[in-house]
C-alpha cells in the first residue's frame, strides 16, 4: 500500500508541466544624480503564447518621472493589428500591448524607456497588476508581482563640497 502511495505521488509530480512566464527588470545604473536619466529595460521570457499584456511598472513618482518619447519595444506596433502603449500614471508607468494578428512568445525586450531623477532619495522598482492572456483561446496567465532593483539618487556633490568648505572655515576660525 505504501508503494502505491509513493508511485501515485511521483506520477502526480512528474505529470505536471511547469510553465514559467517571467519579466525581468534591468536598470543601466543603480545610482543617478538629480536631473540625469536612468534607462529601464523589461525583458520577457514567455513560455505561453500571449496576445494581451498589461501591467504597472511602479516606482516613487516623487523621485522619478517618465521621459515621454523614450519608450521602445521588440513588440510590433502598427496601430492596426498590433498596439503597444506606455504612459505615465499615478504609481509610475502603465504598459499595455494587444495583438490582433500574432502572439508574443519566447525571449524579447518587452519595453525599454528612460526615467529622469527629480530629487534625492531611494526608489524600488516593481511590476504589479500583471495580466497576460491569450484571447483567442480564452486563457489567462497570472504572474506574481515582480520586485526588481533599487536606484539611489544621491544628494548632489555640491552640497558635500559646501559642507567640507564650511568645516574648513570653522576649523580655521578655531585656530585663529
């Protein structure tokens, strides 16, 4: 009886096929100064064929702002059979894609865009509200929220130089 239970468990475990649709967040730098840009690349590796992709790329909007016109993708975009859109929203950036002619499948650059640093601080980057679907066959694929890298916007170097100069003046004054 024990042998049959073990065989049944092994059959169940080996009978399931694991499909892993993944989206990876890559930043060109983990540190950027106020006023400079950071490039974000979202790499997809889909084992399922999808024709609809929708999610939010979240970050601290008080620290970064989306640069209009900086978005690109490996996905086709002719506004007829394929439509790719990326736009700023209150939590960061919303990204959407729908295809009426083909499926997204395999490894590709889902989106690439720039963010400009507005002020000093640290922000985490993540994906949320992720929906992948195959409308033709009525299949929906969920991804767990994706947490990515962090980026730091350091206090400008001029403040550091000012602090050193101030301590130097105070030091000279004490000697005099």
